[in-house]
């Protein structure tokens, strides 16, 4: 199989971006709500997002600054208030999520523009989107200034809301089909998580037995 190699030191920022979003796929989408110091609600989607560890429970979002290096509303609000809420986006939320991605001014409530009903956060100031299949209430843990254009915000998950029909409260099993999460691909493309397959990592003993059985079958042939 042939491969093409690209030296990132020889590429522009935009060229590196195109290659990364085309290869690191699918990426989960965080629809993040925050509140400004004055109480103005804000919402924006971010696909540079993932969970980092469970103990402590940490998630990270990469937030790009404006071209003049000003902070976007999400980054500024988190700096001012210290909390945010990450919502998992499902198929039903895609259109409203895209409305929240529009570059409105800081005085505009994206949640209102998108027609998203919310209620006050339980453990944070940020509002919770009721239509989201899951919402992780987070307190800012660390902000990493990784370059002039972007910062990485790490949040400690204080608690999570999950659709009652999608989680077994006894064994904490989440039905990922009912979650119906969508992921981001390159460009303007998205993907659904409904098509799934299962693979279980074997134990060392199972692996050795499987390989020896396979070798024995080849010898017989």
C-alpha cells in the first residue's frame, strides 16, 4: 500500500488544518454552553473535543481565537466564570447546532436564535440544553495557550445528565444507539454512529490459543 508523506514544517497553518480534520475522524462534537460575567448565555459547537481521563474526569476542547487574537465568547466566558457545559449532539440537534456555529456578536443569544429550550445548570452557571441526549457540567481545570490562534480548555466533569431511556441506572450502561451521536468529518461532512460493530480484546491466553489454532489449521492444509 502506497502512502504520501507531508512534512508539517513545510505546510501552512491552513494546509495542516485540512490534513488533520480529514484524517482524525470521526471527531465527537461538543455543543458548549457558557454564561458571561453579566449573565449573557452563549452556545457554540467544537469538534476539537474529547474525553481525556476518568479519574479525575477530564474533557478538553480546542477553541480557536479570532484572527486579531481576541478570545471567542466561549473562551472568554469560561475565563470569567470558570464553568461550561458540554452537550453531545445527536441527529435531531444538527440543524440547531449549525445555527449556534453562526458568527453572531457577543450580545446575541445563540440558544434563542436556534430555538433551544434550556434550564439552569445544577452544578454550574451555564444553561443545559434540554433536547441534548447528554450534558456534562464542567468546571475549568486548566487552560493551555498552545499558540496564538488556539487554546485548549480542560474541564473537570462535575456531573452528567443522560436521557433516562438511554441509560441503565443500575449498571450505568449507556445505550449508544439511542444516544444517536453524530461526528465531524472533513470540510462540511458529518457522520452518524448508528452503524456499529463489536470487537472484544482477548486475554493473552485467548490470543495465544487462537494463534496456535490458526497455525495448526494452516499446517493441516
